[in-house]
């Protein structure tokens, strides 16, 4: 039950109008906190790494830790590779044991995006129970080493999104709708709900074919989150919120305890802070008790 791909989790979420948090982690403290809270809440979970942490920590090490935690957890957990632009590294992570792979060819031409996404889909589906996420349009901001400035950002075309799913066979789609990587700093971000609703209707209106992913979740107002879920969003990526919690909590503790040299105390306070942030997200996404 515990080791699953993302699509297994997200079809049910889409049908029942709740969403699953996809939490980026960079160390074991974050990961343990995320898993523990989801077990307590009986909520399905997607944990994910972007490419840089995956290479720094080692994909085999990450998979080994994931399997150790997931196999003893009474909830479904997916391990996702986020925003990978290298087809060969997508293959390596699929081979290592990641259960969902994102090929991000969104900065390429449409036809090249189709070609690269199809190549990764064919490879992962050939290996077995591995789902694939693709992106269409450009989400502003910075994610890992990928930067999109505002004048580059292009929102996803709904008809093209349907064609993309038809041609690639991709399992999940992340359409650009105006959300921002990093933290959304305005109280009224320009999210195109009408566009997103049309994409959801075209692709999943007659049965869930490719659950829809919201990138740039950190900082989105709760009413925006609720509306996107109602329209068909079922995977919300949360990265910057956890990074800021980790760094701010560590800085605050060290600043107040300059004479202490006990990393274990820092780990504990960071873990508690991460738990609080994750609880906030699980409750907002409506996933408690959905296992």
C-alpha cells in the first residue's frame, strides 16, 4: 500500500475534490516531519526532490530512505523527481526507484516538449509502475536551477493541453496558469481560474485522464487554493515554505543560543516547525482521513 506512483493517489483526489501535498525536502529532518504528520493525519503523500538535492544527496540514498520510511507507513507515499530537464537523469531516477518523474521541457518549443515528454513516458511506463508529469506553459520564478522571468512566462493553452495529453500519454499535467515559483508576495495574485477550469474540463471532464498539478503553492491565499481544488487541481507543490521554515527556524535558534553546540536541539525545533507548516497545508488541501 505504501509505495505508489502519483497517479494512483491523484485520480481519487481529483474525483473527490481534495488535493495532495507534494513536499520538497532537502534533508532527513524535513522528510521525517512530513511523513510523520501525514501518518498522524491519515493523509496520502507525495514527497519530492528537485534535481540539485537529488544529485547532492544521491538518488540511491534518497530511494533507500524513502523505501525505509514508506514501507513502515500505513499511508500511500510517492517519491517524485521535480522539474528535471535532463532525459537521461529522468531515466536514472526511474531506474533507482523514484515512482513519479517530472520531465520539464516547458522552455522548449511545443513539438520538442511533446517529443521529450513522450520519450520519458515511454521509458517509465516500460519499466513498470512509474507515472510521469509534464509541464505546459511557463511558470514564473525560480525552481532549483530553472529560472523564468515575467516576460518569458506564457500561460497554458487549453486546447494545446488536451493535444499534449493525447499525444504524449503523460500521467499528470502541470499547466501554467499564473502561479509563481517561490513565494507569492501579493494578496491578489493573477491566477487564471477560468483557463484552469477549461483545461480541467477538456482533459478530465469525462473521467480522470491526467490529474492537474499546481506549481508555486507557497504563499497562495487559502481561498485561491480552495477554488483551484474545486476546479480540478489535485497536486499542490510546496517547496519554498519548507525551505524558509528550515532556515528561519535554524537562524532564530542559533541567534538566541550562541553558546550552545548541540545540533540535536536544532533538529528538534526545526522538525516541530516543519510539522506545523505541513499540518497547515494538509488541512487546507482537505486530505486528512483520505487514506
